[in-house]
């Protein structure tokens, strides 16, 4: 098993990606190549950047990839707001998404702090 797969933050980012795929599956057909696709790519980017950062040797490089992951997570947060506001998600769906997103954000923050030491 690859080392990054043992990271709790990566596991939870993967769970967020799976959730995003499930929650965007019912988006209208006209969103296939816009909001739906953008949200899926952003969520995949979070877990991918964590994995790529894990491989880097220097703190500076590791942190750079984790900052990209944070940016993708913020994109995803913004996109989730749109999904809620335009009525693609019910309140419960948005709450489930936002809870998981916040968990990943916290774990990513903690992981960055650990590397910065």
C-alpha cells in the first residue's frame, strides 16, 4: 500500500470525492460539462495534490502541493454554495457535503502544521 494512502487526510479527501460524485450524479443534464464536472475535478484535485505532496522531499515542495489542495478545496466550497443556492441540493445534502468538506479542511490544516514543524 502506498504511503500516502495511509494518510487520514488523504482517506477523508477520497471520501469527499466519492460523496461529491454521488451528490452531483442527479444534477441536470445541462450541468454535465459545467458545475458537475468542475466540482468533480476540484474534489479529485484535493486528494491528488495531497498524494503528490507526500512524495516531495522538501518541506517547501510538500507545502506547495498542500496549498494547491487547499485552493481546490475552497473552489469546491464555492461550487457547493452554488449547488445549494440554485436548488440542485436539498439542505440535508448540502449539510452532509459541507460537514465532510470542513473535516477535510481541518485535517489538511493539521497536516500542514505538522510538516511546518
